């Protein structure tokens, strides 16, 4: 979950609903539609941020070199790298 994105999305959603509620009672015709659009944008940002993986998460099946930090898809590739680059 991307917490800052989620917070921004919720803020946009609340502002959009507030803009719609305020300007729909004053008789404006186009500004309430902008409030609805802002609320929809906020909902999309919040939903997208809630579904995101955390940054730097380890992917299953990845093998990491302890010396230099490179990642490989198989143990054989890691062993070959260690042999070629680090002499192990």
C-alpha cells in the first residue's frame, strides 16, 4: 500500500464532494461537475494506491549476491556470477 498516495486520494475525494455540495446549492451549473470529476479522480488515486505493492519488496524466486547485491532468477545464475565476478 502506498500510504502518501492513499492520503492524497482521500483528500481529493473529500474536496471533490465538498465542491459539489457547495456549488450545487448556489445555482452554478458547470462547477458541480468539476467537483464530481475531482471526487472520481480522488477515488481512483486512492484505490490505485491501496492496491500497489510496497517499494523494494522481494520478488519470489530471486537470488541475491551477498557481495554486490545483484539479483538473479536462479541459483545456478547466482553461482556462476559468484564464480566469475568474485572468484568464489
